[in-house]
C-alpha cells in the first residue's frame, strides 16, 4: 500500500535552534518527493521538489535530503525563526496524477 | 504572482443543503484539484480536472461532484451536505501535465462546517 509517514507528529523548539523532520515512504513507482509548508489557516506552499537522482536540495534555511534506496527524506531547518512555525508536509508523487500526502509535522518555534 | 482564490474562507451549512465551493486561478493552469484536509490525515484528493469539462475522480469522490466550465474556474459541489463533510477544503492548480516537477499552487482553503 502506498504510504507516506512523517515524524515526529509535533515538535517544539526554541528560536534560533536547528531541527530535522523525517519522512518515510512506500510509494511505487516513485516520481518525485516534495516538501510543503502550511501556515495555520492557509493552503500549503511548496518548499522543494526532488527527483530520484537528487540527494539534497536547499531553499534558504531549508535543506531537504532524499535517500531513494531507503525511501527516506528529511527536512532540516537551520537557525529557526518564529515564522517557521507551521505544519510541514511530505508528499510523494507516484504514477500519473497520484500524490500521496503525509499527515505533516506541526512545528512550533518558541521565543 | 501566482494566485489561487477560493470563494469563502469559512462556511456553515445545514445537513441536506446543497453547497458550492468555488476556486479560481489566474495562471492559465490546465490542471485543477480539490482536496479535503482533516486533522491527523494527509490531504485527500476528491476530484481533479485536466482540461475544461474534463474531470477525474480522486480517492474520495463519494458525495461530491465538480464542474469546470471555464479553464480558470473549478467548482466543488456537495449535493446534500452531511456532517461528515465538515472539513477544510483546499483547491490547487498546476501547469504541467502528468509527470515533471509540477508544483501545485494552493488556495487559502475553505473551512466548511455542516450542522
């Protein structure tokens, strides 16, 4: 069964600290993996998209990694800011229009 | 700048009512999608459309229908709203056809409550 699992479910860190969010997937065939950021009460916004051949991709303070062999991805946030408080969603694209969405990790940055 | 708008941010309806949720995008995108988002679950695809008047069922189409009469507009219809349709509804659009790194652009969402 195609699944995307994210951990932790929620995370609280202090402003300025780094953190890493995890995503494990069992989607086949694999097309690409995306990370989205969703602010409360808003629609998701794309952070990164990675294909099979890409190991790492950065977008400012966000760095995503992908290990296609172990079917794992991580999103690392450096020097967190209060505006990073949001849900972070991992999405894996399979065949055609199929997108498998993770339930997300809720990140809270405390001052 | 990319823009996807949804007709309402918050909506309260009664059981049995017919509900229309409208989504408009100004990017000339071919593909449009309707999702629902519930706590603890990933987004679930209800319907999508890859062209005007074309539609495909997603993972959970029961109780819903859609309409795409114009390229920029994609409507979600709840024929007879039920309490289990209380949810956040998100509309998205994307340019590329299937395959490729087609980023989905989302609207702000409509939080629907069915009493």
